[in-house]
């Protein structure tokens, strides 16, 4: 069971997370959260639509079987969360895409056959085309309609309804009526209506699934940043490799240079430097020695360390960040509550209208055939295709326009939230700055440059790597250094032309980011800087013009954060760990703000997940990219401001689409109820309304210019 214990008052509770593949809409969220909370032993449930997971808080006496049974009673199959709990989303997206392709193929061929019937074909020719249409339509409807039929059957078998019930009834009735017309030699068959209906419904659902695939949080990938195993030192001083999941607190492990830590612990022997950029965003490596606390995911840069483990597996700081990201991401379901209420109303209203149409026309003496035809037309014409496409069509077009400008939107709903943001919070290192320390070589002569490269190219230290890259870019040839050695926490040493040479920590401790070069008795201090992105100031001005004042929220040291803030003229907060960043975002939301978070480090992950909307640079950690709603590529920061502008344009188009969809229903439903349209005309009208929505959405293709 994927469960964790919590304490509520004095009663110990458990939290179990289950994957629910059948959760497809806001109505499903409302059903699960409301009804599970009524089950004895369950105190609450929170559904995550993007991840298709449910976190259930319950009495520990309830096992996994009882929880899955409770979900099944509501019409939802479930299973334990796997290592990659979202893998099923890709399978669903592929199924929808295949179904859409089959429906499109069938629709085009049946429409070609229907043209002849519309043109006046009669007698045996009309009957032949009807039979050919049936041969194409029946397998197409059986295959492409499965997503709707299965969902409707699951709902009805558990005495509930959903949006797929009236859709399935309309398609099945139209197909059965068409078969009756074909067998009896009738003048009209509606195979084209049924297949066209499925095609446009699947188009909306496939677009939505594509956007959901992009937004899946990479919790498994985040935890994968920890070392997969560790060398555990036994009482006899022998070492053996132990998988990370089998590590226990109190074990003594040996971490070699270049190795990622697999668990949290305390250094008991050795001195080295750790690359904590993934955890803190700090570009400079951190020196550690005996007594230092270290965390899973950090990379040992310089020398071997012996570490006594204190927290392992799900108790590590990295796992805690993953949980914070997951829990913060759950809160995003709040924006679909309006859709939840609308989806609960749709099915009963449509059923009532169709039944009223059938009963009314029967009472009026129209006969069962004409009455059923009108009821089918009502079911088809009220299909929410245009409304279903109103949002995903606009999102996909806007996302494509932004992608051409170097920004990938992973979650379509992020555009809605981006348009609502009223304050922007940005990390410093790797976000406002380029995140790669660059040395100032201006005070080094040719000899010093050659020696520096000879030393730097042998070191794993991030500053050494940056120095080596800059010197190579300057076409410097490395000096031949003898006796090279790298000592953890000390630097790189050697001999050149009889002189002792070294790259080491500078004596001037006030240097925030620098390395020292020693050549015999000569000392050189090489300062490093992490330059601002070239358009950082212009981007902040553009955000301000869109109504988003900006501030810095960084895990870096207070001094460099303050210097960066002063250069940009905005407020700042430094030395903020993941919980502090999350708390700052929550405080902004509590004050009524809707913050946009832009960050790149692993420590930004929870804040990115908790913000109203979030963006990460392409150089960000995997976890931050997966937690963010959008990712921008390259050194330019302007795509962040561009995303806000396009998001606002997208929401204007979405509102127009909704307005048209409502107007269409206000006009079309009375016509269907009064028998003014056939099922074919209803399907065409429904399709035209969808095309109008798509055409309006295509106006966004130039919005990112």
C-alpha cells in the first residue's frame, strides 16, 4: 500500500494514494471527493485530475482492498500508485488518437457516399449507398465510440450518470434508426451524423488528453535524482553496494567523488565540496567536513566522504520536496469547480429535453418514428462539442504560437491561470541570471591563463569547469602541469617550471564567488559572476506593463540576492529554503494575490507547484521543469512576459467561444424540439458550431509576434 501516516488531533490516520484511470472530468472529481468522504473510516479524499490520482485520508484499519472497493462502488476502478503512476495517461492518449483517426477515416468516406444521396440518388442506388455506409459506420462506431460507451456503462451500472451517457444514447439511437431505415428501404440514414458526432467529440477529448500529458508532474523523476545505491561499510570494514530502498538509518556509507548521495546523513570522516545546485539553486559548491549535514541528491565533487545515514527513502529531504510538490499540485483542481457543477447539470437536462421531445410529439400524434427522430436530433444538436472545444482548441493554438517563440506550455489550463496572475515571483540563479558562473580573465596575463587552464581542466569543481570553458573559448593553450592532485576542500595543485602552482580558495574570504591562482609566490584572485540575462530588465518592465509587479525569492545567500535586486530595482528575499518559498507563495495567495512563480532549482519545485501559475527555464532541474506549467528555452527571459500577454489573449478568445456556444444552443435547441431539423442537419449544425470555434481559436496563431 502506498500510504503514509499522519496525526490529526490524537487519532493516527493513514493516507493512501491510488491511481484512478477512469477519472476524466470535473464531475468525476466532485463525485469521488464527495462520496468517499461519506464512507465509514474515510475522513477525506482529494482527487488530482492531471495525475489521475486520489489521496485518501482514512483509518489505518481500512486496507487497500477496502479503499479500492469504495471507489469501485462509485464506478471507478483503481490500483496502487506505481513507480511512474502516470504511465497510463500515455496509453489513454494513444487510444484516443487512434479512435480519432478511425472516426475521421470513417466520416470522410461516409460523407462521400452521402453526397450522392443528397444529390438525389434513389431506389437501388440509394439503398446501396446506405448499405455501404452501414458497412463502414458500424465497425467505426464500435471502435471509436468505446471511450464513451465504456464510461457510460460504468456510470449506469453504478446507478449514476455522466456526460457520456446522453452522448452514447444519441450515437446508439442514431445508429439503430439508420439500420432500420437501411433495412426497410427508408429515404434517410444517419450514419454520417453518428460518426461525425464521434469525430468532433474525440477531437476535443484528444486535445484535452494531449494537454494533460504535458502537465504530468515528474515525482518519480524527481526521486530518481537520488543515488540509486550506496557503498555500505560493514563492521569488518568491507563495503557492499546496497540499493537506496534498502538503506537504513544508522548505516555508514562511503560516497566517492562524483557520486550522488542516496540518502540524508551526517559526515563522520573526510572533507569535500558538494554540488547542491539541484537542492538550493546555489551555483557555488558547498564545502563540507566532519559534522556537516548532507542530503540525498547532492553530488560529491572533490573527495571521498564517510557518512552516517539519518534519513532514508521517503524520509529524505528530497522526498519531502516531492511530497510538497504533489500536495501543492493537488490544489489546482479548485479552478474546475464551475465545470463540475455544469457537468452535473448537463446529462439530466439533455435527457429531460430528449424525453420531453419524444413524449410531446407522440402525444401530438406524430408516431414513434418521427418522435424518435426528433429526440435523436435533440440529443445530437445539444452535444457540447463546441463548448468542449472552446477551451482546448484555443489552448492548443496559443501553445503552438508560444512554442514557436521558445516557450513550451505543458498544461493548457496554465494559460487561464497565467491570465489571472497579478504578481510575479522570480528565483535569482539560473532564472534572472544565466546560472553559469563566468570568470573575469581581464587581469590574467598569457602565462597565468595557460597555467590556470592546465590546472582547471583536471578538476570536477564547478568553478574550475567554468574557468576551463572560458579559457578554451579564449583559445588558450594549457600549460603542462606535473604532479597534478586534487584535494577535497583545498583545490588543485601541481608544479610548473619548478614552481608550485594551485587553484585554491582565495585568501580574501569576502569574495562571494572567486577562485585563487597561485604561481610560485604570485597570487591571482579570479572573480566570477553570474550575469543577468540580457533582457532581464526589459522583461520585468513588460511584466509590470501587464499588471504584474515583480520580486525575487531565492535560496542563494542574502548578499548576491540583494545586489541582483538592487540592479533591477525590485524587492527581494534571500536564503529561502523550499518550505520558506512555499510559505511565501501561500502568504501571497492568502493576501488575495495570484502569483506567477518563475524558478529553476529543485528547491523551487514546491513553489512552482503551489503558485497560481509557474514557468521554468530550459536549464532548470528535471523536477522543476516537470512541476512548472511552461518551460522557456534560450538565454532570453522575455518569453515569460510574452506568455502572460498571450494567455490574456487566449482567455478573450475562450470567452468568445463560450459566448458563441451558448448562442448556438439557444438557437438550435428550440429548432430541434419543434422538429425543424433532422439528425443529419443536427450533426451538420453541431459540426459547423465546432468549426466556428476552431476558426476563432486559430486567430491566436499570430498572438505571440
